[in-house]
C-alpha cells in the first residue's frame, strides 16, 4: 500500500486508489504520515483535525477516525496503525511513502554533489522532484496541517534551487531559463531563485532581461517588505552591469533564498519585445470550452438579453449562482466564447478560487494580472488595492470588454474588479447568491439548477456515445436519477463508463446504487475538481458553525423536503433561528427553497450531509436529533388529526409535546399541513420503524387517517404494514389491533381478499384487550366489507352488534355510524321505511356532533329510502343537502359527494330530467376516477350510456353496493 502526501492526500494499493471519505479521517491520516514511524500524541491529532475550539468529544472522534481508517485500509491486525501511548504510530517503509522517497532522493543528490559527480546528483534529485503532484496535502486545510505542509513545500523549493544550481554548474543555462522563470513568477520574493535566473539569462546573452529580473525583485521587496535586495544578489547585479560573466559560484547560489513572505503575483518574465511591437495584444483569456456542452437554452437566452447596447449607460453585471457542480463555470465559459466577438477590446478571465483547494484570490493579485494583460509593465503596477482598482477602471473606460470573474465567494471579492464606465459586461459565477451585488450594483441574478431529465440524458449520451446509450436505455435513466441530474456527477459517472470499453453504464449504476459509497464512485483520478465530495466540501467549509450543524442535521431527515419548524426540531433551535440558518444555506446553494418556509436538496447533497453527520456527530447526538424531530411530527400530526376528526377517539391520546409546538388553529390549516407533509409523515414512520423507534411509529400510524380522506389507500396499507412490525415488537396488543384495523380498512376499500382476516384479527385482539373503541371500528369496517360482498345477513349482524356496543360510548359518533350503516343496508334490502328511520337517527346524531361529512352520507341513505317509496321530490331535497355538505368537505369525496350525486341522478332520471342526471353521473365518474375507484367510475359511465334513451329503473350503485359511510 502506497501513501502520497506530496500533493493531495492519496492512498493506493496496486493500480487502484483507496477512497478516503471524510475530511476528518483524512486529516488524522495526514498527521500520522507527517511523522512516519513515530508516535503522534492524541493532542497533536486533535490540533491537526480541528482549527477552532475542538468539541468535547474530540478524543473520541479521533479514536473513531483511527478505527475507520484501519477498516478502510484493511489494517485488521493493527500492524499499520499501532496504538502506543500517548497516541498512535503509522509504520511505513521508505518506498511506500512519497515524502520519504523524496527526502532519500535529495540526500543521494547531495552526496553525489559532495563527491563532485554533479551529473549523478541531477539524475538522483529529478525523480525525487517528480514525486510532487501539487502543494503538499493540498485541500486539507487546518492551520496545523498548513504549517506542516509549508515545511514540505519549502523542502521542495530548496531541492529545486539545488537542482538548478547543479545544472548551471554543468552549463545547462538555456535549459533552465524557462523552469526558473516559472519559479520566480510563483515566488517573487525568493532571492536565490532570482539570482539563478539572472545568471542563466546573462550566460544566454540576455543581459537586459537579467537586469530586468533584478529590478522587478527590488520593486517587490520594497513594496511588500520595505527592504532592499541582499548583498549577494546586489553584487551579482553589479557584475552583470559591468559586463563581467556571472559565474554560478557555490557561495553565490548555494544558500536557499528568502522565505515566500507574500502572495503578490507578478507577471511571468516576458520575452524581449521586438522593436516593432508598439502595443499589447488584445487579451483573450477565456479557458477552453467543453466539446459536449448540453442544454441551458433558457439561461443562454437570458444572458444574450443582457448584452450591453452600443450606447449603454451603465456596466452590465450578471451574477450566475448555483450549487457546486451544477455547471456555472461551464455555462459562463461556453456563453462567453459565443459572444466575445462583440467585445473588440478584449476578454478577461480569472478564477477567484472562492471555493476550492488553497486560498481565495485577493483582488490585488487579480488586478495585477488584469493590468499586465492590458499593457501595464509589471514594474509599473501601483501598490494597493485602491490604486490598482482605479487604474483598472481608467483603462477599461471607453473600451468594450467582457470580464468573467469565476468562482467568487462574496461580493467584497468582486467589487474592486468592476469597471466604472459603460460598454463592459461582467459575468460573475458563485455558489453564493451574491445578494450584495444585486442590491448595491444592480446585478442581474441568474440561478442555475440541475439539468432537466432530457438535458441530463442528452449529456450522458454525448459522453458514452449513442450506440452504448441505445444498448442500455434503462441504465442511462438510472444513471441520471442516481446522479441527481448534477452535471459534474453525470460527467464523472458517464466519463468513467466512456473511458473503459469493459465498463458498462450498468456497472457504474451498480456502484452508484450503493448509498454508502455513492460519493466514492463519483470521483475521477487525482483531480480534486473531478470529485463530487471535494466540490461539496468546499461549500460546506465556508459555513459558519450553526449553519454547518444544521446542514448535517438535514441529512438525517427522511423526506424529500423539510419545513422550517421541522428543521428547528431537528437542531434544537427556535423556528426563527432555524429560518435564518436555512436562508444562509439557501444563499450558499446547499439547499433550495421550494415554497415559503420549505426547503429541499438533491440526493447527492443529502448523501453528503448524512455522511458528515456520521463523521462529525456521535450516535447519541444523531439519535437525540431524531427523537426531537419525530416528537415534533407525532405531536403536530395528532394536533392536525383532532382538527380534522374532532369527534373521533384515537388510541394515542396525548403524544409528547415538542420544545416548539406547531399551532393548528382550524380544520383548513390542518388539511393544508397534512397535504404539505404527507410524504414526510410516511417517510418518518418508515424511518422510525427501521431504527426501532417503535413508540414514534405507533403514534404516527394512529394519526395518518387523513390518507383515507385523500384516497391514498396504497400509502395507508404500506404505512400500516410497516407500523405492524413496530406494534408486534412492542408487545402491545391494542396497538397491533389498531394497526390491523387501519390496514384492513384500506384493503377493504380496494376489495382486497386480505381485508377480512385483518379486520377479524383486529376485532379479536381488541376484545382480548378490552378495547371497545377498536372493537367497534373493526366490526364496522367488517360489516361494510360484507355488505359490499352482498353478504347482507352477516353484515347486519355486525352493524347491530356495533350499535349495542356504541350506545353511551364516546361522543355518540359510533352510534351515528352504526345507524347510518344499518340504514344503507335496509335500502339495499328494500326496507325503505327502516332505511329512512335509521338514516334520520344517524343524520341527527351527526349534525349534533358537527360531523358534516357523516351527515352527508346519512342524508344520502335517507334519500334512497324515499326513492324506494317513489317520493323522488323528497329524495332530491335530501340529496341536494348532502351534496352541499360534500362540496365543503376536505376529502373522501367518493362518499360525501360522488355517492349523493349518483343517488340524485337516479331520482332526476325518474322525473325525466335526463340531462341533469347525466351531468351528475359525469361529475361522480370524475371523482371516482380521481380516487382510483375504477369499478364505480365504470358504473357511472354505464348509466350515462344507458340514458339514451332514458332508463326505466336505474340503480344508483350500478350493481355495486355503495362505498359505505365515513366512520
């Protein structure tokens, strides 16, 4: 197993890279690799892992990270990472760690040089330098690691100087000029490198360029440090001025130069300007556009519409924001290439590095680059942001330029880079919403979301090729879904399939389907920008602590979206505090607002948030957060249920109250809340069952009766089936009976054969437990089921038993239900007077209770009785009263509206009012269809067809017994 720290942290086994998820684990491993084969104290590991005040559980989290690393690295017998007081030691051979190989190569070079074999010294040190892939431990970021990485980087610079010195002594002056020019550009205050470059240029006959290097160094030292060049390089400068050959003596070039004390960037050493060159070329700095750009037609059109007219009065600024990996840079560069011909004075581009490895670009260095690109000699660039910004605005005035400022992290980073006069256009991309630019600079904000399904599929096809895509259409669809239509994820996943003929799209989909490793599958090679986890992490690292805590908590939420009060419950915040943090996350495009006080994020962000929660928070902390969230959902659902069913008795009387109860003033508000939270409530119930949090599961299943009102029978069955596991684990017979009742009711509505066993078992369990309420409800549903099966005698027996049980029980509602069911059954049997009597008793009880839905059903039963007696006028009156109540109902329109419409149509037909009857049947059919009751809808359509000519004796049920009464 090979470890690499000279660049981004990597671990390889053979030809395969070992994924290292989670920044904390990577930092712990990095700290151990920085002191190979030595004991690293726990205190040092804590300091390396946390920049700010470490949490109280820091030691425990470090130990957990070590355990996770051992598991990931296959260190089962703990021979790689050894526990030794007061910490851990990582045992690794020299050839398995690149920093040790580098040190060994430099030592070999020094030994050969000391022996006078400079050619061997160069051959020894070059392979050591080639081990570097970038800045040491690139992207890991804590202060302690940054200091250690800086020491490694300094060793590399010293080795580069050594190699250059030896090559100069070997006479390779022309060969080292370009390398030294790059190094001087990157390290403008390092005197040793400048001396070497001056020596090389002088030996190449480029005396003027050598002197220019000295003047540039002197300017930088004066502006940045307030000092002049050292004595050695001044002597070298004087030698070159006198025309004396600048020999690369050991005492001139051996010592390393000054430390890199500033981050100012100066222009690379220019080639000597020919005498006919009188002006700088027009800058065209855009990076290459991608070949397979896909979609975004609306955003391209919006940007086109912002192009400044020739006589415009102001600078046009467009702020393009969106989440990491959504394709902001790709869109900006693609569009800029399309339109840059409209800007004859140039196109400037910079990566502000607002999100990513390393430090963000400061305006000073960007302005320096822009000024040099616009023809200002590097030595003439003024010091200070204000002076540079003023000169930039002066140069931009009167020009038509396009300026692309990519990857900004805030408005303050952008403002000094804005031109002041009209004619220019600035396109800024950021993960932040840049509200400050919109407010103070009148920027036009465009937000980029994930691709549409069609665009995402098109992108995958363009990468893997149409032939392979046509061969695996289902796999392409699944790839799009699992990548959440995020362009970066799609490019990585599809690119992996395209790169290897033996890897199919289905193979990549199989990797992505494993939720625990989905983010591991979405990385490509060594490029940190080609790994979804890294891209998301750069956004997360910008968050303040409360926002980061909230983001991790959101990963625990089971539903597709979340409300502000639910998020508050998850985090222990007040709704007001949660709203502020949610808005901050939305501004950072880590979540997306979908309605007032409602947010969501795509599946990859959810997976990342969940991963962070597991990494940063203990199991107890996560469990406590789920407890609080499920308490809130249970309590709020029961509060809303009482508003919808004020006369109903529930098994769970008083669920625990959350810290911030959600108010529910009236029935309409309860219905709106259930409509918005429907999917979340079902998901919360399943989460509670899966995590064996059975108390919450049982509380929730008891409050999901609204699913019946919505006609969501399959959801009711699925949630009850899940709840049954919790009920049986709890050993509480009443809860098992309650869940069986809920499932049996839904199964009965769908005429499923399992309904009767569920309801019978529920009734038996309730009787054993002495629970009269569940007995009544189960036998009521059983009677309605038997009635639909035309088993009238059995059904009547259950209804009569229910009537006896319900007298004096509860609020009287169950007695009303029993009377209504008996009324409908007598109407079926042709006992019309009995139907009217029992229906009237039910309607009176329902009205007294304020149960308008039940009253509508009872009025329909009375109407059927009057129909049987031939009094259609009275039947119509009762039907119209029922329909008026049904139209005001929030749900169950198949019972409260469609059924009285069908009964009304029967009486209208008898009176010859066929057109009105057909309108009633059509409306009833539409309701039945919407509720998924195809048999009932078909019966209505049969009546409509038979109404030409009019029917003689239509039956409102179309040969099917009615759906029964709302209980």
